[in-house]
């Protein structure tokens, strides 16, 4: 609980319009894409970095927890304010300050939506590759805090690879600028690197300097269908060993296609098949050659059908189908538990076999899709979370999935982070010494653990709904 006296003080310092205290407003900022809910005591919507400094300083003076939030599209509960206190909603810091084609840089507010930035860059003939499927909503601050990936990560890397500098507010309320945003020498630790993927636990990002690159001149989009998941996984390996680095290699199993069709999102034209979506980009001649090589490799790996987009419209239709998968699956059951484990590419088939076994063992529907080219699969457990027995089965299945992933040399998260939901398993991957180092870094900056509590650590407070 926050005291009324403190709320008044904060409102006076920031201006009343930036502070929301009505239940119906606070409720809207209490959950993310996991659906886990904890209503915060207060919501602050800063417009400037100074507002963030003021909010963090006053909250820390009072011992009030602060949870930064972008658009709340996170899949691991990172923006859910489990410790209560203040949600710092960054959506109003959405100014594109500049995009400089000659330098290949852009400076933007942390609340700028990824897709808005991509479109602005494209208008200048530029390209910002990190493209989480949530790009129409998720913010650059949230992308940096989660080190978001996306389909193009295989060729172009993840968010971290595009961050040239950050402005952020430390847990104590100091405003720091690094890299391209530093106003002078910038020696010492790579603080921007530390903030990438820190999930709102080490600082509140207020602005970012990002790298943009020339847009590829041509693209080719191909779809291959396979009879089994294992064949599709085998094809992913052979495609990427063809001396071509596709920009995209995505996998979708048959249940994802059926979900998209039954949600009416798009007519896929594919039936009980497993699909691999491949895109190559670059100069036109290079793309034509790469497309042929990829097609040859897919046929050799047993592709039953091959489909090539003939124009931009067909390409857009395929991408609409791909982006519709997650929301379409969510319509199939009251609760969709979305895990995003990542394994070495050569172990994808092993993981898929283990997932099929898990599905049988726990009697759960488990559709699979994801960025197979870099070993990152989204494993979705469809359950009725209101049924305690089904919920318990899903929890056991998630634990088994984490074990299976680590057994085949993988990692618990490809791109969605650890947050709240994966925190109980983190020690399985890092071991006690890894956990000690992680905790030491966090405590060095935030000894009282007031910035985004309950993330990266097992939450022991009141249960959430
Ligand atoms: C349909 C769908 C598809 C998705 N596809 C992908 C995908 O392809 N790739 C991928 O990587 N992810 C994907 N995601 C997950 C999610 O969109 C990303 O993690 C995204 O980066 C979250 O951004 P956000 O603005 O919504 O952040 P939020 O969910 O609001 O917050 C996420 C975390 O970042 C912290 N945070 C937010 N803003 C700041 C800030 N300014 N300073 C410090 N910390 C901050 C929060 O505290 C929290 O820990 C998908 C989600 C959905 C719903």
C-alpha cells in the first residue's frame, strides 16, 4: 500500500495528469500477455526523463516498489507489479527524435512502438531488423529490457546488436547516458549491454540510440510443407547448412495452421502438414540464387509441397498468417502457457520428440511454432487455468519441458526472458554460483530490491490471480 500523503506529494511533483489512482485505471496496468494479474497501488505515466527521475527518487525514498512497463506484451510476467507499488508506464515517451540515414543511427524515446519505428525507418530506405511478432504494440524500451528477438534474428541478430547507447534512470534515481547518448567520454563497463535483457530490474530506460542499416533490395519468401515435425526439423538443419544464411526460418506445426484457420484469421490453404517458412534477402541476383539453393535443400529433405510468394501481397498474407498464430492459439483454450525455449539447431528434432511425449504423458494439447532457424521454439500448453487439476498438470509439464531443454543443451528462454514465470527454473540453468553473481549485480545497484521485485527470483509474496 502507498500512503495517501505520499501520493499527494508525488502528484504535486509530477502534475496530477501523470498519476492514475482509480481502480479501473490501475487494473489496466496490472497484467501482461501471461494474463497474470496484480493491480498496482498507483500508475505513473511520465512524459520526460525528469519525470522518471522524480518518480523513482520519491518511490525509493518511501520504500515503494517500482515496476517499469512498456506495452505489457511480455510473455513472462515481467511487467506484472507483483510487489505492489507503482507501475511506471512508459508509453507517453514515444518521440522519434531523429533518424540519420547518413550515420545509420536513430534516437528515440523508450515508449516508441517497434512497428512505428520500423515504418519510419523504411520511409527513409532504412531497416531496423529486430521484429518481435508483437511489433505493432511492443515498445523499444520493452524490447531492450527483454533483448527481444524475432524471425529475422537468424541473419540479423537480436535487439542487443542494435543498441548504440541508452539513457536510463538507475534504481537510486540518477539519470545516466551511455554510448552514443553519453555527453562525453564513455569509458568503463558496458552499462548499455548490462541493461539489455535486464527485464526492468537494473534501471528504467528513457531513451535509446539504435543502429539502422540499409534495407535489402530484394526478398524471396518460400513455404515448405513436411509430413512430420522431425522431417521439418531435419530440413531446418539442412537449409541452414547450404551456405546461405536465410533472414528467416520459421516453423509452424499443423495445429497452429488449424488454429489460424478456425480463428478466421486467414485461409492458409495448407492442411495437416508442418510448415517451414523461409525468407532470403539481399541484392536481386543473390536472392534468386539463394532461393534456388534453399528450395533444392528443402526438396532433398523431403518437402511435400513448395510454395513461393509471387509478390508483396502474397508475402504479406503469409506473414499475416504467421503473426496470427499466437492470438489464434489463445482462442482455443481459456489459458495458453507460452514457453520459448531455445536449443542448438541440431537438437530441434530431439526437442520436438520430447514435446510430443510430454503432450501424451500430461494429456495436454501442445502446439509448437517458432524461430526454428536459431533453435528457438514457442511451446504452447493449452489448458483451462481455472481447473486446478489441469493447471497442476500444465505446471508439471512446463517443469518437464525445462528439464528436457537443458538435457539437450538448450536454454530456458530464447527471447521472452525469465520474468516471473521462469524464475523458479533459473537456478537449474545457472547453478548456485550463477545465481549468486546475478543477485550480487542486482543488489549492488538496488540493495533493497525495489526495482521490479519478484523477477529473476522466486516470488514469495501474496498469490496473483
Ligand atoms: C503476440 C505476441 C508475439 C510476440 N512475439 C515475440 C517475438 O517474436 N520475439 C520476442 O522477443 N518477443 C515476443 N513477444 C514478447 C514481447 O512482445 C516482448 O518481450 C517485448 O519486448 C515486450 O515489450 P513491451 O513493451 O510490451 O514490454 P512489457 O511487457 O511492458 O515489459 C517487458 C519487460 O520489460 C521491462 N520494461 C519495459 N519497458 C521498460 C523500460 N522503459 N525500462 C526498463 N524496463 C522496461 C518490464 O519491467 C518487463 O520486465 C511477443 C508477445 C506477444 C503478445
